[in-house]
C-alpha cells in the first residue's frame, strides 16, 4: 500500500474582497462575483512567498505524521512563483525541516499542477524502493496585473503531502495524466505578470483536460461518479469546477467541501491540493476521493484515493475551513503595497 501518510496546509491571513478591487477599477462587483464565482481572495504579507508558504505547510505535515524526518528521502516543490529564477526552493524547505541533507530535491513547474506532479514523483520513488517517504508541495503567490481579470482571483497558499507506505491515511488506487501543447496561459522570463489567451482558457484547455483525465481514470478502474464520496477539481475560479463536475455527473454535495476558491481565490499550484486537504479534514474510512488537477500549457493529473482507518488517528486540526474563516481584510492600497504593484521607474 502506497499513499498519503500526512498533509499540511497554509493560507496567508490577509484577504481582499472583490468589492474593494472593483471599486478601484470602476467595475460592478456583483457582475464580477457572478461571473467568476469568487467573493474574496487571500493575499500574502510582505515577507511571504512561495518558499515560506512551502515551509509552513511542510512543517504541519511532518508534525502531524510524527515520523523521523531523516527518513524523508525527497522534497519536490511545485510552483509557478518560485522566489528565485536560479536557486531551488526545495533546498530551503529541506533546511527549514532540518533534514539530514541526504535527500533528493527538485523544483517543479507546470502551472497549477506542479504540486500534483510532485505527488506522482514521490509515489514512483517510494514504489521503486528509492526512498521511504517523499514530500510533495504545491505552493504559489500568484500574479495578476493591475486591472486584469486575474486580479480578482490570483491568490496565495499551499499544501504539502507526505507520501509513503507506513500508516497510510489515503491509499492511492491509481493515477494518470493527460497532456497536450495548448497555449492558454503563459509568462515569459522576466515578465512580472502572466498573459492568457481567452478563447483557449475554457473548452480546449481546462474542460478538455480535466474531463478527459477524470473519465479515463474512472473507466480504467471500473468506477462511476456514484462510487465517490468526494471529488476535487482544479479551481481557477468558482464556476469552472462546478461546471466540469456537472459535465462528469458529480453532484454539488460531492464537490462542496473542497470548493475553497470562493473565499481564498485561485492559489494556483495549491488550488486543487487545498481543496483536497479540506476534504481530508472530514473524510472517513472507506471514503473514495477523485482528485483532478489542471495546469495551463496544458495538462491534468488524476488520482483515485481511498481513505483508510489510519485517518482517525492523525491530528487534523486546524482544518482548512478554520484557516479560511480567520482572514483579516485589507484595502486596495495595502494590497498594492504587499504585492509590490507600485513600481518606481
């Protein structure tokens, strides 16, 4: 049995409401909220970045697992906002965790699915006998240009998962990926904000990849939507995951617990993983969970997990929704300062 041994999350405490961003740009906030399905989003503090978020959620995952951290043989950090263009984030996490330096470390980047790619890498290395435990992290402080529609949803947060074979709380039954070269979203080296191709974002990118990956993994395992207690899909906004769930035959009840995007925005590499973590917070033994990430460019990783009896013995407080409810609201001026949107020269 290989699967998840523990998990940890981190969401910055600051929040900004859609109404406050809309006020600055003269937009109708109700139109924005109805169009995106996002009401507010998380904002990193001036001293928070993808690395500090990765460290915080990794520490929680290790603390909950109560394992000898020297058995962690790999650290993969997925993000599209790594603080350094040349300098790994994974080594920072390893140092902060006081690992023994004999571990594989790598940064991953595949837009919003880099964190789930890390889980797949850890699973492969555990199954191959190369490592005992692997740590996979999805973390981002995502970017949106002032006045761009992304500014209403681009947020910050992360989740970390310990993968192994001992005391597994969520057994991995299967995983697969569906990948194509679909240029729906990109950011070139040195550019502060990403660009997006509107007509590619929905049907040929998100919906095609998420639905194809989900259908294939269900077919391969002889499963249907009714066989799952919960389903979590990547959340670029509050509308897309609801629509793709309906397309696939899932109910609102199956996706509601993981639909965190409405109150923290799109945390990119942390998005589907934070939703998945929210489901793990309340999952019971025997529950089956479908997780499908999405990364622009484009691809989806699909997973089928089954919760084991060990879930009852792990500390799951504070829960993701508890962290979401503890937000501190700020105005646009403070937001612009924290996100360094005011540039001189």
